[in-house]
C-alpha cells in the first residue's frame, strides 16, 4: 500500500467510513452460463456485445476485470484497502441471469446468492450484498428476494436492466416490487446490454456501453417504472440507480412539464395520470449513487435537486477502479455532515447496514 499521505485510508479517521454501493462480482458458474449462451445461433446481440466481450476477449482490460469480478477475498479486499474503501456492497454484474431460460435463471440466481452470502459471512466487516433474482419468473424472483433477505442476510435486490427486452414497468413483474416493499428493502436497477430493438444506432457508433447506451436504457427503465404508476401502487418501494441517476436528475424540469402535457393530450393509452410528479417520485422513492461519476458539479447538483439524503457514494469496481476518484469525493466542497451522509450514513439507512468502526 502507498505511503503517500494523500492516499485514502480505511478506518474512518477522516470523519466517515467509505461505503461503496455498486461493486460488481460474478461467479464461475455465471461465466460458464454466458459462454454456453454465446454458442447459440440465435444469441441476442445486446447480450453478445456485453457478456461476449468478457468471455472471449483476450485483451488486458477484460481479463483483469474478469479476474477481479471472480475474487471475493484477498485481491478485492487489498484493492479496497488501497483505495480507502471500508465496506463494499456487492451486486451480481450484468448481464446477470436474466438472459437464461426461467428454470436455469432461477437456479443460478439462488446458487449465486448462496456464494455471495458465504463471502459476506467470511468477511462481515468488509462485504455486504444484494440478492440477484431472475425476473423471467416473477413469482420465483419474489421468493428468492425473500429468501435472500430473511435467510441469507442480504440487503435488497439487484436487477440488471431489462429482461430479454421487457421492463419492470410491465405489471407481470410487480410481484417483485410487492416483495421488496413488504421486506422494506430497496431494488437496485443496474445497466445491462441494450435490447435488440434499440441496439443498432448505439452499437454502430461504439456508444452502446457505459459511455452512453447503458445510461440511456437504465434511465428509460426507471422513467417507465415511474410513469407506469409503480410508486402509486407501492408507495413505500425504494429503487436505487447508479451513475448520478442515469441523467434523470438533469431532466426533471422538462420531464415534469412534458409528462403533464402528454397526460392532458391523451395521446398514449400507456400514459395515465399519476398521483405525484416525476420529480416528486425521484425525491421520495428513488436513491442514486455516484458510480462512474466522480465529478463535483454533477454530484452537488444531484444533492441539490434530489436532497443530500438521496445520494450515495459508489466506485463501480472493478469496471472503474481509480483511487483518484475516491479523493475527488473526499475533496468535495460540502459540509462535514453532508459528506458523511454521502459516504456512510445514507448507505447504512437505505440498505440497513451497520457500521463496524467508530467515527
């Protein structure tokens, strides 16, 4: 570990613990399932563009990321120590289990959650986790979320974007939301490869991944959930998205205005009145993380328009592992209590985590 005094340290001496809330992992079984899917003649191009890169490419970046995704022990903890990260909230990486047939997806989600819970038990002061589910079987997904929380000690659920081109705004998937509200745990919606219907104009320009396409699709996903009336049906439901809210905080004024205008116009059968405005749902039911957005203007803007209690730190490990970005957050020009909320107490409250060090 560096002896540079500017290097972040664990332990909370700066006045807060650093909890990173969007840290990816995978299992060998998951990579095997992805590889088998890649052998199919009808493989989805969005899946192939994401999972295929990490299962077949021999370039240095995908090989390093794959190694780090699979490590739930020494290397990951050493990387956390080197970056001053006290606790990592572990999420099954995209594209997860949602591209598989229902039976295999349900089984793989369960075995993945068992392995995650075991890692959290082995390193209780460093790891916490969210349960993976297979929305292609909504009833089984709801039950797996319940098992993950009540039996495995996990702290919510993660869903990697759309499920074979379908979004959680479809009422078929709402048993998952019902379970999350009943358990009082959040659902983290993480990006995945773009659906077939929107992939081409992004992919042909090299914009389908984290550079732009991921955020566009995940912002669309959350907006569909809001306008479908999910939060009216489940008013205590909490949803978390990363990357500074997938751009939605920056569009709130226009979203509120045009949503109201579109409802009045009765142009779309799918666009019905909601009990609150889009910005109100964003401030009352949605939380965001700073994964991949270590940029002071964006972070402070989100805190201003959503509330400082809505914004949490995330690194986006191992896809974005930059110690300099930790220092960017440490150096934010915000008061000490707001910084502690960003790094520690918001995550503890939203995900039901317990601090293990006194600050």
